[in-house]
């Protein structure tokens, strides 16, 4: 095996796990400072979380020569990072659904109020 990776796989996983926590926290902090740009900050955080397993795999897996094969369990070390990213993205989807339902509910309430007024 051609052991020429940028980072050891364990270090890449730990950095990915840290970035998956830091990105949403930074988005919440930036939203507190600039509330009008909250969708931009949280969209960027989702993008970072979505790409973190791929980035960790690119940085942590060694480059292989064309005639070499990867060891069978080489990518299993990245499973915690993939699960954490999936959980964070699920929470973002639930928060988005809650925000959307609240918006739809207030729009329906406004519509009903406008029908009842003379």
C-alpha cells in the first residue's frame, strides 16, 4: 500500500467531528450578530457538515497506485463522522420543518383573520 496520505485517518476523523460541532455553533453565534443573514449562515453550516465526511476521506485515505487495492476495512474508521453528520443534518431538517410549519400556520391565521373582518 502506498502510504502517502495528507493526515492520518484518526486525525482526519477527529478534525471532521470537531468541525461538525463548530460549524453549527458558529452559525448560531453569527446569527446572533447578524439576524437578517441567518439562512446564509445556517446554509453554509449545512454545507460544511455535508462535505465533512468526504473531505476527511480525501485527507485521511492514502493515494493508491493503479495496481493496488484498498484494505477491506479502510473506510470503517469514518463511520462515526458519517453518523454525526447525518444526525446534525436531520436536526437541521427538523428545525426547517418546524420553521416552515410555523410560517404556514401564521399565514393561514392571517388569511382567516382577513376573511372575518368586515
